[in-house]
C-alpha cells in the first residue's frame, strides 16, 4: 500500500473511530427513547429529524465542498471568512423566521402541536449549519484528532442533557420540594421537546469550541470570491438536497401515507433504520478522509481509486454480514413491539452501501468540475425514491419505503458508473466487486434459510458463516487487490 493510501487509511481510522464511537453512543439513545417515549412521540422525533437533515443541507448550501476546492487555489483566510460570514447571516435569518412562523408551521403540519419543538429545530439547524465550515477547516488542515474530539464532546453533551432531563431532573423534583417556574415548564414539556432541547443545547455549547478561531480569523469578506464559490457549490447543494430527500422522504411522508397510526409505524421503521447505522458510520468516516484525499492527490493516477473502491466494497459487505447474521443479538436494543421492523434492515444496509459506492464514484465529476452531473444523478435518485414511496408505502408499509430507498440509491450508483467511465475512465474491477457481492449473497441466504436450533451450535454456525467471507478472499488477496 502506498504512502498516500496509508495516510488515507490513517485518517479514515481516526475519523471513523471518533465518528463510530460518537454515533454508537448516539445510537444508544434509540433504545433509551423507545423505552421512555410513547410510540407516537418517537415517531414525531424520527419525522422531525428527517426534516432537520434536509434543511441542514439547504442552509449549508454546498459550501463545505466549495471551501475545499477554493482553499487550495485562493487565499485560504479569505475563503474561510467569506464562507463563515455567509453562513452566519443565513443561519441567523433561519432562526428568526422559523421562530416567527412556528405557530403557523405547528398548525399546518402537526395540528397545532409541537410549536416549541419547531423553534428548537430552527436553533439546531442554524448552529450546525454555521459550524460546518469551522469543522471543514479542521479536515483541510488534517486536524482529524481535534475534529474527532469535538464531535465526541457534542455527542456526549447531547446524551448528558437527555439523561439529565429524563432521569436526573424527575428525581430532583420528586425528592426536593419545589414548585417554581422551571418545574411548571418541565411538567408541561413533552418528550419531543426534551429530546430536541438536549440537541439544541449541545449544538450551542460546541459553538464555544470555535470562539477563539472565529475571533482571530484573518482575511476579508471577498464578494468577488463569493460568486465563484457559490457557482461551484450550487450543484453540490442540489446533490446534497436530493441525497437527503432520498434518504429521509420516507420518514417525512410515512405518517400521511399510512392512514392508521402513521407516526407509530414510523417509530418502528425509524428504530430499525437505526440498526443500519454501522454501514452509514463506515461510509461517513470514509467520506471525511476521502474527499480531501482525492483533491490533494489527483495526480496519483486512477489505479489507486480503483483499488480504494475494491477495499471499500469488501469491508462494506463484512459490515452487512455482521449485522444480518447476528441480528438476534442486536435486537436486545429493541423492545418486542419493534421486532417486526427487522425485515427492512438488509435492504437499508444494501441501500447505504450502494450510496457509499456512489460517493466513491462521484470523484470523476468533482475532479473534472462537472458537478452538474452530481445534481442530475441526485435528482434521478430522488424522483425514483419519492415516486416509489408514494406508490409502495400505502400498500406495503415500511418494507415499501425500504425498497424505495434501495432502488433510488442503486439507480444513482449504476448511472454514475456508466456515465463516469465515458468522461473519466477508472479501471474499477467489476469482477472483484461482483465476486464480493455473490459470496456475500450466498452467505446471507444460508443464514436466512438455515440456522441450528441448539444455541451453542447456532452461534458456532453463525461465527463460521461470518468469518468465511474474509477467509475466502484472504488467500486470493494478491490477485484481488493488485493493480498495475
């Protein structure tokens, strides 16, 4: 493995470790929530976070990628200050307008409920959008350790506030004689408000980690520089918006598409969707390291990109098999009412793996400054996913939503590959990737069709199945991962 690839692997490990630990800790809030919130409340939480994901992309409007691109060819201080000022203006306006229209939004979408929750949504989006550029600068400066620590602190603060509001504060009010304003507000707050308040407070606290950097930033707000940054970034914005809609439209539409107990069905769907977090952890940590890597190493040749793809797919299928084979152990995080949602997990994992491959493929249009193609692919995937949700969810429920996501991402992956090979040919080995897919499918099918009843032999069999995948390819690693 070359030095540059080793550097990519090292950054991926640091980003991955911090992201994985943080997201796993955050993941543990799911079993916590489903045990302390009503199914209705957890469904609303899933719905609101789907909306947050989309709006967060809109209010960062692709500036992260634009920052990476122009920081290498312009004065980095000017690029940083220009980006930060733009995001501070739009984030502030978002919080103001969202607060002003919160009552109307509450009446229109939630029958007059959750107004305070809607205000908190605006605060979360505003602060997280603003902080995206300071975090991006850490990645550009290869300060992966500081990046990881701050991200972990954010997650720990969120968890800490949740524990305080749901466990500590009730005990304080129970054993301490107090009937003031704080207790009155707390007693009138539902679970949705407390969850979002915890997130909002953690986002505000993280802002203070960057106070010194923001106060001491040099450079100027360059209007001349702003226009080319926005011109480069807007297709990336379309990619981000379409990607988030593709990923979250099911969580937004499901309550209205399923006439009976829509939010409750969404709660079950959302909890099982969370099980697929390990695949998204892998793809996200890879993205954090890979995006700066290919901008800084575009002269290394295309063979390294093909090699990276093969490694990515290989480890992606290891994660897929680990989760599906040991699904019964992972189910300890759920409660009985949520088990029926397990049916969506394999599809969600495969969908996220397809999206990870698509991101890997996307380097061709970024390196050639043809980001408009990313917007086109994103629109195609979004349209397919939205249309399939509208047709399948009313008939098949949550499994219809899972199929819609899989087909949307799969389509994006295929068309990006086909068109990309014409514009920026990369010798990806379809034979290698196909062999990974075939063997993984066989192992998954064996586990699905036959598992011994006796618990000792059951897990011995599962372990044997799981390790068989890497072992099969270990002895062929020289031929599989060798590129001329």
